[in-house]
């Protein structure tokens, strides 16, 4: 395979939380009938995690299944597996109405880690990040300031954030600003 | 003369002096002072000049309602005009300057305006600025406009940073007085998620100043204990220095947190704008005291009675040594007693009421203060400061009964609940005649999407209780409001039991709108209602005489309440005067509209992080950095930045563009086309769907082939174009314009989701998955074959075909398409491989003379070929038929979006402007957008036109100007010569020709 680089390799800021570009990750968009058994098997077979409910993300390591819409799933796999896994899903779903496409290169993925992660993110996203409303296992498609974004929590203090690759620099700069150590909020 | 008292001041720390300057003069305040209290402590009562008449003005109030004490603070990058001294916390090194005076605060030439006052009355803007016309430019604008104003806008870039923060809460309590504190306590005890915000730095509101008694002692211990208990709760967020700025539909609230105003510093945000979703909102926003309208009530030293006691109790500052109190209610007696306690003189209390009963007046009398019932002020004596008052009977005509020497006047016309936040989202008000005030109408609360009320007023903001504005009422209504808010958010809630409060019995108030009742017209011309905008009783009365009946019209005509304080002190008094003049009851006249923000908030806070590099997202392609490092002269396209051209040492932009075109035509060029939209459309009905989306037939396109397609709106107008590639039996890849990707994807989804939901089609916008480069020019194939990999010969991959394979080890999809007319391959690779592939093309292409080219070279080359560009040849009013694109409109299809619209008579009119090429006779370049001059004049008396230029360039290939344009019946007029306009120059002649200027048979691209 040719030399492949993520959107902002090595980008890192240690502030109120630790912001890092998380490198390459395999991402597969799967559209179809989310209630269908065949689709369930195909998705869970590739990701090796339970099928998520509405608004949920089941992520373990580099694998995961994220609920994007009533007819759309985002499948996370190691980057090197994405093309092959996409093809495997397409084969498994042959004859059913679906769309599967590898979007690994269309995205950037950041992590925001630390006890202040919720309040750092809450400076940029209108979603309710109170621990009663958003916990590991949940997934939000929303925005960070003016950029479309989605995120979930790897653990109680770590967010994984995906955004479009072309906006990687904008999103990183946003996160750096929000993680300004001189601007604690003290809400969560 | 004002000054600091030897003792007292619960908010100041006498051990910590703080230096600051006022108009360059060094002064000393104390930690905990506001700028206003510090100025008064330094004997500085004069703080500015009024807006219109440049009258000397002093501090009137102690909080957000202050109309006069607006100062410019800081300098350079921290200069900020119109800062209210009463809400500006003092810090070391604070620089403050007064505004709206020239040459100095003490001596001001603009005060001449006061002599012109008979010309500056109500509606003077409308009357004077109308006529004579020449005066507008030469007199009114330069002279009068100049003299009326606030602080000048700063020139330097703001040194500070700002941020936003989002919060979702069950119950937002606005106001941290006793009502707000107990409301938060009630809601929090029920388990609701609570946020409590308070605009000042201190909790407890007026309770401590007003001598509230809770559980047998002062309010302070209860306030402290309650605040601590709330802070300890996990479900409560306490935010001092945070003002509820606006309440909007659906419980959306903007709150303005001032983080560093009291302690300016680099690197920390100055303000934070909260965007709060609250399921229920408790407005515990208190009340504001009303001034009284008597002659000379705007002189420095005349202040609200409550403010005078605020300064004594909170900051140990007195407004004067001898204070006359003028009132129509019992509350002002608290000021008299406070002043007495502080060892200051109160020569008299002038009470407009004929009968003065109540516990507080009794106490005042018992302590030896002279109480004059039925009395008022005929006139305040003094020119630039209070020297005394002329006393009269309130019921009379202003005949002076005596004069009392004093240096301050404390006035109280009663209290108005702060109903602003209740009113913002539509809460209605009801008139309370006993207390002469508007209060929230509990039966007409603002309602949310579910039809249920979402705002609950509490404490003084809800209006007085049975015994008036008492601590007992504040505590009881706050406790219940908090519980009710919690119940409405699904919690089992019981109001916390309010602590026992002890309130003195207060006598009734008598409304007083003019003092004295029978004041002469001359006196009414000296009674200020709106201090900031210089509106007097006489102005409102004049407006009524001139026929103004609506309070909203009167407001605009007189400018009453239109200043930055939004008439917090003047509105009720003003509309009472209007009602009186019209002979109507006050509730019939009503109030003006309350609009957010409650007090002005900084532009920086509104912008938040969106400034400088983050003002707008900039989208970058995978080779953006290369472009940047190699002379890219950028052009914004949507949110993307695309290189317009790549500048080399010593080149002009024009020269660079010409070089790029020539090199591409003669050797090989390289274009970063990654920004073009790519939408994957898949499903059993995808072909049928695309036949509807495009004007031409896409369902018949065989896999492996490409077709240029046009998209129209349902109104028939061309909205986008691009090449569609059939990927497999069920999949198509649709290319869109750079700016069109998101819009066209949304357009597709809208039709799929709202109209054709039965079609089995999925779409995915995969624009960013690929880096896509066009390798263009006679050497393109040679270059790619040198890199090596898949077969790219004319036989294996003919024009308008695509294929997948590897080139130099890269995973590619290669499209044989051309927007330049040259031999051209558009090659897509996964975005992560984009930069490496670009570098490989450049290095292998070196011997072939490869050069990247930008968007302008792309434009010129497509124009040489007569290819249209969305946004140049189209403007939302152009249909494909106008552009000679009939070949791309299927005659076989029963329907497609835009088909019916294009059959309308106007759309099918042969007289429409249609696309042609334009060739100037002298070889020059036509002006962009130039019009073809027609015969005669149109209905508006303008020169008739019969066409316009849509694209125009100097063609380096042809060595002359070329253009495309839309001309009436253009294609039927080949060879005709038209005159085209030039700005500021004589028209130029151009011949109508074919729009294809170069290689009309397409031999180069097909090779």
C-alpha cells in the first residue's frame, strides 16, 4: 500500500485536557435496514461488538459500531482493514438494498482526555454533556462551533471526536482554544 | 460633596487600596468598590455630559439601571466605550474617561445646545433634518450629530479573548437575591438540575442594604449559609457576575458571564456567553426604583434613594453631607434612617402623600427627622451640582414655600418589578394600581412548544405581595417558584419552608408622575424622564399634543427609552405622562416592547471563538500545505481555499495564470480537483432517481462510462453540473461543483425523503474520501505511463470512460474527462495517499515540464472551449436551453426536475438571452458583466440592453480577449456586431461568434 497519512499527524495540545489527533482509523458507512438480521450479522461480524441502539455507540479499542441515523451505521475498524471489511459487508448484503462505502480517509479523529473534557467540549457543542445525559456508550452527531462533528466517550473522561478531514485544522484549533487552561468553567 | 465615610461598607476591604485614574487624574479606591463608588469616594460626582443638551450629569443609580455614568475605560487594545461605572468593578490601574464633552468635562461648549433646547424638542430629528435639504449635509450631520453621542468606538483590535459555553438545565434561576436563592434551594432539594446566575459579584440582592430581618437577625447569615449549601450540592451551578441577557422561545437563554472585567489579564477569556437550554426559568430579577419628575432632577447629586443607601451600606460612601429626601412611599425612609445611622444630615423628608403613616416614617419622626407631608420639590437649586431645594406643595402649582440647603437629593417614586426577562419571550403584564406598577400577569406566562408556561417570576420581580415588597413575600414566592419549576420538570417537589422574616408595616404609596401636580410648562421643561437621551416631561406632553397616541410611536418620536439603558428608569414615568396627556388610564396605554439583551453585552462575547483564523472554517484539501508552500494565491470557493494561481518569483498574478495555461496546452498541467463534490448514489431505483435529478438520461449509462449531466431546480433553472460515472449495476458516482456538494446532496435527500420516499435509493457524500488530481495536457499520458501501472492507452481507456487500478502503487480511480479540451485524466486516490501521489506526479512529471495550475487557468481553458461555469453563465435565472445545452436535455424522458417549468411560455420564448461567444473587433478584453447596448430606452427611462457578458478573459492560447455572454436570440445573430458598455469609457464593439474558440472538433481531448 502507498504511503498514507492522517489529516493532522501528531497534532497535540496539553491544556485543560489533552487534545490529540488519533491517527488513521478505518470507518465504513453502512446504510440499510437496521432492523434486518443480515445487516446486524454483517456489521457485528466485522466490528466484533454488540449492535448499538438509537443514539448509541459500542466501541472497544479500534473497533466499534455507532448509530448515525435510523438507516445508517458507522463501523469502526483498524485502518488497514477498512477496504477489505467494506467488501466483506457488501458481499454479505448482496441482494439486499444497502450502501456500504469506505470513508476512512474522509475523516479526522481527535481525542480529548481529562477530567475537564466535558466542559471543554461544552464550549463548542450545543449537545447536553451533563453526565446524566451523556455517558460512555452514547453517540452524538452534532457540531463543534461551525463544523459538523460526532463524538462518543471512550471512558468517563475521554471523548473521541470525528470531523471531516478538510476541517481538521479548524477543529483542532477550536479544541485548543476550548482547552485553554486559563478558562476553567467548573460546571461538571 | 460626596466622599468616603469613616466606617461601614460591607463589600469593601479598607486594608486594600486600589489606584485608578479618572480623566487622567490619579485616584484611590478600595478593593470591592465599583468605579461609581470609587469616584464618589473621591468627591467626583460629575461623571459626564448628557446626550443632547450636554448637561452636567452625575451617578443616579447603583446598578444595571444607571443612565448617566457611562465612561470609556482602558486604552489601546483594551479601550471600551460606554461602560457603566455602577457595574464596573474597580481594579488596580483602571483608566476611566468621561464622554460626550468638549473640550472638558467641567467646561463644555456643547452645553450651548441647552440654549437651543427649544429647537431640540420631541421629534427634532424628524422635523429639522427634513428641511432645508442642503442643511443635512452641511449642518445637521457634522454639527448636531457630532455633538450627540456616546463614547467613540475604539480603533485598535481587541486584546481579549471570549468564549461560549452551552448548558442544559431543568431549572435556571436568574437573580441571586433572597428570592432567587430560596428558589434554587427548593428546586435543588427536589433533585432538579439547577443553575443560579447573578449579575453582580455578591449574593443576597438588596436584602442586606434594606435591613431585611431573617430568623431574628440581619439577612447576611442566612444568605451566606444558603449560598454555601447550594454550592455544596452536585446538582447546582452557582454563577456570580453572570447576567441573564435574554430569554427566548423554547427556554433558550443567553447569559453573560464577566470573567475578567474586574481583573483584566492576557490569555483568559474576558467574557463567556452562556447558551442555556432551560426547561423552566425562574426570574428573580428584583425591582428598580423610579425617579420623580421635578425641575432640575438631573443635577449631579440627585440620586435614587435606594442608590444612596446602597453606597452607604455596601461601599461606605456618601453622596452628600446633607441629603433631602423626596418620596411618595415608605421605602425611601430606609434611606433616611441609613443616613442617620451613618452620622449624616437629613434636613427633611418631603413626602408627596397627604397622610404619612407606617412604621418607617414613625421611626424617622421618632429619631427627629422632619417629615413634610403633602410636600414636593419645586426646583433643585444649583447649576452644576445640588445646592438646595425649593419646597412646594405637591398639590399646588409650584409656589415655593421654603428653601432648604442641601448637597444631595434622594428621590423615590416607588418601585417597578424587573419584568424584562419575563417579557422577552412574550409574558404579559398587568397593572397594579395600588402600587402603581406593571407586574407579570400569572395567567399569561410565556409558553413553550408544549403549550405550557416556562417562566415563573419570583420575589420583587413577581410584583408586591399583600403587604408590599417584603422579605416575607420574597422568600415565600421564591420557595414556591423553585418548587413549581421542579414539579414542571417532572420532580416531586415541595417548597422549602421559608425562614421567618420580620417586615415593618408599610403605608400605601401615592402615584406621583409630575411634581408638583400643577407645575408650570417652564418647570415641565426641566423635568427629566430619560436622563440618557435627554427626554423631558414636556417632550412627551408635546408628542401627545401633536397626535401621538401609541406608546411605541411616542417612544420613537421622543426617543424616550431608546438609549442604551432601554429606559429602565424612564419607561413607566414616561408612559404615565403620556396616559395623563391623552386622558387615558395607564394600562390602556401599555408599555413598549422589552427586548434582549437586558443590558448591552460585548460584541466579543457574541462572536466567541469565531474570530481571526477561526472566524469561519477553512476547508483544506490533502495538498493544501503544498499549495501554501509553493506560492498559492488563494481564492475562497465555498469554505475551501483553492489556489487561483501559483506565483513564482517576480511574476504578477496575470503572468502566472498565462504561464499555467500555456504550459498545460503545450506540455502538462496538474490541477488539485479534490474539492469537487462526489456523491455516491446506490440502489435498485438509483437509475430512475438520477433520471429525475438530471435533465439527461443517466439510467442508460453503462458501467465504466462517464456522462456530463445538468441539474435543474423544479423551477427549471440550472443549479449544478458535473460528470456522472456509472460504478456498477446499482451505483452511480455524481460529481458536483466545489460549492455545490453539500447543497446538491441535501437537494437529493430532500426529494428522497419528502417526495420519493418509496424509491429504494441511498446516497452518501464521499467528497472528502478522495484526493482528486487532473493531469492535463499533451504529455499527460506519457507522464502517467512513466509512473507505471494500469493501461491508460486510448484504446483501454477512451474519452468519457473510467477505470480502477494501480498507478505507481497507488489505489486509483481514473476518469478520462476533460474540462480544458486537452488530453486529460482525473485521478482519484484515497485522501490519505493524496499528498504522496501529488509528489510523485510532480517528480515523475518534471522532465515533461509539469506545472500545477490554479482555478483561473482552469477558467480560461474551459472558456476557450466554450464550457459553461455554474455561477458565471448561470445566476439562478438561466435554464439549460439558454446555454445551448439542449443536447443534454432528454427528449425521451417522461419527466425530470425542471421539465414542466421549462415548457412555460416565458421559458420557451425564443427571444430569451442565449449563450454566444463574443470577440472584440480590436482584440481587447470585454469588461466582466458588461451590457450589450440595445435600441432606445426601457420603461424606467434607462438605456435598453440586449445582452451581457458572463465570462471574459485574455486567452493566452489565442493571444486576444475572448468572452461568453447571453444575448437576445444570440445564436440566430452570428456575425452581428454589438456595442458593449465599459465603466467610465466609450463602448467597445464585439462580434457574435461561436462560444467554442479552440479546437472545435475536440481532437485534443479525444486523443
